[in-house]
C-alpha cells in the first residue's frame, strides 16, 4: 500500500509541468501574470539594493517551503511568512480583484478555486501578492508599501507608488514622441513592423543609437521625412 498521503493541494489546472509533485511539493514560482500598476509599482517607493536583495532572498526561500504547510496544514509556518488570503473588503484597499483584468477570466472569475494570497518580504519591506495553483504560486503584484492590506495601526493609509518603465517601454515612448514631430505621410510601414515584434526591433534600435536624438539625426541625414520610414530602413539594413 502506498505511504503517500492524499494531497491537500488540488492538482494544477494551468498546464505547467510540476516537477517532483510526489516528493515534498515545494513551491514553484511563476511570474507569468506579474504586472506593475498604480500603488503596486517600483517607482516612487524608497527602493535600495538591500531591498532588492531581500526580495530575491525571500523568493528563493519561498521555493524551499512545503506548499501544504503554508496552505493550512502547518499554521505556525504560515504565520512566520504572514501568508494569508487577501481581504478584498479591507478598509481603503486601493484595488479590487476585478482590477487585475490581465489575468484570464477563468481564474479571475473563480475566487473559490483561486483565492489571492500575500506573503511577506520582511516585516517592514512589503509583500508579494499572487495566487496558488497546485504547488505553483503565480506572482501578480509586488507590494513594497503594504497597500494591498492597509493597516489599522496606520489609519489604513495607502502610499503612492507607480509603475516604472522598462528600457524598451521608455524607448518606445520616446519614439512615439518623435513620431509626433515627424508624422507619417501614410505610405510607410515602420509602425506595423515595429509593433509586429516590438522587443526584437526595439533592441536593434537600442543597440544602434545611444539616444533617441541620435535616431532623429540619422533619420534627417538619410533624407527621410518620417520616423517610421527611418525605422523601416534601419530594420531592413540590420535584420
């Protein structure tokens, strides 16, 4: 007769491979659904190298934890991580579950099977918010300022922080600004090419020019009147 106890964790429904599920069922982290949104961004908060180090160390430690322990079979372990469901009725909470609309509706609209949880980075350094599926914990938000569950001890105060742009997003925004200054005449195809595979094509631009001003000068030196024509010409030259 098998000595393996029935699992307290439901089987995964997301199709992601689950290595060693019959061993200790440690947590596996996924960032598939991670986003930055207002009040849960990385700009405006007082971040430091030590905060980043604490976050990464905590995530690494989390993957060594037994999922069943934190999901309820070991209350002491769960308390040590401050691992508990999100109370969407918490006073002054700045979001509701429905605001997380990039998550598939089959998950978002099923709070009974997919409740959201948080666990601590450290006592004073914020929380990680997400949902479990089997022994996979999907990180949805980082909460550096404790905005997901405003505290009565601080009069339920919510602190501002905002999404910070990635280098690709920042470059794309600058190109959009330049595009407004050098509008397309309706015959170019740079926009569709850029949007078809944005990251790869932005990387070509990023590696070619140190600044967007360099791209603008290159465009004018080539005798092109439209930034999209310049992007097309560059992509054809470099890809």
